C-alpha cells in the first residue's frame, strides 16, 4: 500500500543560504520528519492563490497546518494588541482556504500551534492575543503538562496527563462553531480542540514535531490511510 500523502503548510520569508539571500518557502525539517516517522509521505504547501486550495486538498490524503506567525486579528474581528506580531496575510488567506477545503472534502486535518488557532478562526472563533508562561524565552522551546478532556478524540490518543513542547503567546478564546476543547494546560488555557466525529479535525497548541511523542501525527496518518 502506498504511503498517504500529507501536505504541510510553509512559511514564506526572506532567507539566506550559500551565496543566496532570497524569498523562500520555509519549513523546519522537524515537520516532515514527524510525518515520515509516523508513516506518511510529506509534501510542502507554500502559500498560493486561495482559489487553488480545493484542487490542492483533492490531491492530498491529509493536511497539516503548521506553526508560525500570529493570525491577523482582523480575521476574527479584533484590533491588534501592541504585542501581536506583524501579519502574514498570504499565509492567512491560503491556510484558511485550505482548512475550508479540507473540512468540505472530509480530508483529515491537524493544526499545530498557529494551525490550531487558524482552525478556530476559520470556524468563527476568536483568540487571546497575548498570554505569558507558554514560552521559555525568545527562540527557546518551553515544556508544560496538558490534561486531556475525557471522552474526546485526543483523550483516546493520549489518555494521560502529558508534558509537551510549547512555544506560543496566543491561544483560543471563544471556540468556533462545533469545536470542542479536548485538552487544557494547568492555567486553563485550551491546548487542543477538535470537531466531533465523523469529521477528523484536531488542533494542538503545542509542537509535537519538537518532541518524541508520535501519537497525534500517527493518528492523522492512520485516518488518512483509512479514508
């Protein structure tokens, strides 16, 4: 059986390598390595015209919306906080269109950090624009425990309290339509969200690609195989 094709969204930033200093579609190698270690075949999805999202999703078996810049507050009807980072409008437009296309097609979807926040915004939810305690230092991944909500898809994957790698300063505020909170940090922050079955859509606020726990990505890949 061929490996399922898992699309992973990318950054679009100025980058330097060798003699070059050019705009580049970037993705930390930990993302495709996590897909590969979980049994999938990873393909990068750089920002494109949102009208191409349905065609892209139609060629995928699963979709991962990766971490990155803060979601532009205008996307959820808010004014920017002074601590909110500069917008990545091309990514916002493309990834929101990908999420809509994946949900419409029933394509398994995993949102990681920013990707979880975008899933919430795509379904009409809002975000807290700044909170403390979920980042160790600038450029340094922190760790803290998350507790699953019994009876959820995430709890079925990871029924115990689990320490996770974390690096974020924003989080879900009001949940989007039909979304359920499926894990929390000790301070009450929503750390995972999901849609009820039969839709397979899960968001995690932490960075599984920076840890050793494969369960979340393996679940996405298994669902992609099942479909």
